[in-house]
């Protein structure tokens, strides 16, 4: 790469970091004309063109919340657009830096939001943006603030778990991931999770079973237990045991209904069974615990013999 070409590429990356995708595109087109075979310039131009076509519409949206949400949402579509094509990490980072900083600018305008749930979502997304930018300490601060406003909210707990894992705090991460997927797997945005702890689990479950996205989310905690990834468990409080048993009863009845979705309900129910087994293992009443565990294992075997075999061996 000659000096002139390198200068153009560096300039374009700096422009992308500032969110100036259209100007970056023009710089890259001119740079490419001097080095038509340069794959890094071609890739970076592809990125700049993608965002130059979308950013004006996004930034023209009427509210800060809409702009911020669209930027974050569009990032997922951008990564899908890139697919498995060869990537140049510095170029992707330049785009990511620009997009998530733009999103942050808009989320920060919403910190005085009065609605508790809305404010918690703003803090969660602010934490997500900081995580994407590599500032895990600030990310955790906002995620904890979100959790204080909206406890036991699966998306918040999952982001906290991811951040803890990225910080090397895997024990806390495992507890929080298991909790989040138990509360509501469907609400977790797995495409934004980055830690090796969870992404390796997701990839393995996906590759070995080829589940659709919604179904995959329900199997992640099941295989997390079977593979020994989500191995850190906590003791349930008395009122939580009652809620767990009621949830199991409801899921069992829902599964019997003709219009139910067994592909989603079966793994969800198995995951609840796992939690119930853990409760019985910690129970002081050994005889009652053995009876309860045996009943649950029979139910798991009926639902999925493969899972039963993996779980009991």
C-alpha cells in the first residue's frame, strides 16, 4: 500500500469514527481509484456506503429515543449484511465507534426520563453502547442503575452477565446468565452478547441443533446446564419456590393444549424442571426430595430422552 493510499484509508477511518459516513465514502472512492485491487479499501468502502445510505434517515427521526434505537437496531442489520465475508477489524471498529457514540449522544438526552421502565431501558442501552465501545466499567455502572430501577428484568441481567464475563468475573456472570434465561429467554438480545462464555455456548447449541432463533433462546439455558457452562446456582427463597412450581404447572398445562408451541414450551419447561431439581437437591427433607427428583426425571425423559440421558450421566 503506497503512502497516498494509506493516508486516504486512515482519513476515512477517522471520518467513520466521527459518524461522517458520506464524506468517508467519497474519500474511499477517490482512494480506490488509485489502488483498485486493495481489499481493505474495498471492504471499508462497503461499510461506508452502507451507513451513508442509512444515517441521514436515522438522524432525521424526530426524537432522540427513535434515533438511538434505530442506530442500535441498524447495527445488528449491518453485521448481518457483512455476514461471513472477510473483515478488516480496524475498519469495523471505526464504524462501531462512530455508530455507538452517535447512539450514546441520543440516549444521554433521555436521562431525565420520568417513566421508570423507560428510564431503565435508556440506562440498559447506554450500558450496551459503552460495552460495545469497550468501556466495561462504565457499562456496568449504567446496567446496575437500570437493574435498580427494574429488578429481575431479563435483558438487563443478561447484559450485566455479559459485562461481568468480559471483565473476567465468570462466577457472577454464570449466575446472572442463568437467572436471565430463566426469567424470560425471549426478551434477551443474544446478537448483542459478546463474551466468550456465552457466545461459545450459543454457537455450539446452534451448530449442533440448527434451531430457529426463538427456539434457540429457550435451549441455551438447557444446554448451558448440560454442558456445565451455567453451573453456578443459587438457593431459592420460599416464595420463589412457590412461583417456580406454579410456573411448571402452567407450562405443563399449556403444553397439553392443541394450539401450543411445543418447540418453545418443551425447552422452557425442561429448564424449569432443572431449577426444581436444584431446589430438591438443597432440600432438608431427603425422602421428599428423592421422590420429587425421580418424578421430574421421568417427565424430562418423556419430553426429551436425549436431554434426560445427558442430564443423568
